[in-house]
């Protein structure tokens, strides 16, 4: 059987035969497309031994996988008065598969004069799925602070989730006008049980224990506030 004359059918080196690259509608993938989220981890009412009021903890971010603007806000009101408010604006960039580096500014408001800080921290997912945050703050007049936050989610069922949470604050020097002493200032341990009606909307109830230490406890007692308080909380967790 005669063999075909392949020399009469030359092929390009990349076998494209001169056909160039082209986009196909609906098939393009933009891995660096900017995205955003607003999440309220806690929006709750609390009833303690010595106080009752409202508290919230919210975060929002916008950007791509490499660079994001991250906003954080946490505050508390009691008797219709703002007690404490912390607002942070941070630039977020991943340093590994599970950890992000953050840097930016923090502003404190509420009882006492407002304070501003430069913020440098890290947040991410530790082994065994612990969510951790640690941030160092530097302010004018030699003020320094350290904030540590840890959370864990225990799935009792696909919708019922038990979440322990721990938070601690340390300060390099005292700030009596804001009721803060040097060293370990305060810590809080909470336990919340939520039911996810959907992944984006979940009511919860729980308990939280707060403790002031050292000079901060002394300042609290002198102003008629307790150094230790236990609370019952009820609230919502949602995001979009």
C-alpha cells in the first residue's frame, strides 16, 4: 500500500496551524478578581451580675488573594452609653497557606479620651483548626499593647455549633483616664452555642466571664465597677 506524502502536509511546530489564542465567553477564570465580605461574629445582648447592655464584633474585607483591606470593629454599650469601641483599618497579605500578616491603624473611643495606635499583627488557622489572632500596638508617648484572640468551632451536628472563645489584652504602661493599668489588663472567656438556620444566619446563646487584673482591677473597683463579671448572652451571627 503506498504511503501518504506527509511532506505535502506541513504542520507548525506547536501544532496550532496558525490558529491563535482566543477567549471563550463564560470560560474565563479570574483568580485575582476582587471580592468582599461583611461579617458580624457577635451582635448580642448581655445580662451580667452588675451590668446589662449590647455588644458587637464585626469584620469586613475587600480585595484579592494577595492584598486586602480589612476593617475590624468591636464595641459595647451599657445603660445607653458607649463604654468602649475599637476600630481598626488594616492591610492584609498572606505569608503562608493558613496565615496572614496585617498592618494598619487602630482607634479607641468610649469612656475617656480617644487613643490612636499603629497596629502590626498576624491571624490565621493553627493546627487542629484553632483560629488565632495576635496584634501588637504602638502609640504616642511610649504606649504599647498586645491583643490575643483564639476561637474554636466544635460541630455537634451540621447545624448546631459550640464555639469557645478566649481574649486577652496587655499594656506596656497604664492609662488611668481610660481605666487601664500596665501589664495584663483583662481577659474574657466565652462559650456560645449557635444554630445555623443557614450558613449565613445563626442565632446563638451562651455565657461569658470577664476578669480585670492588677492595676486595671484596682481602677475598676475605685470607680465602683467589679473586677469580675459573668454574663448571659443572646445574639446573632451573620455574614454577606
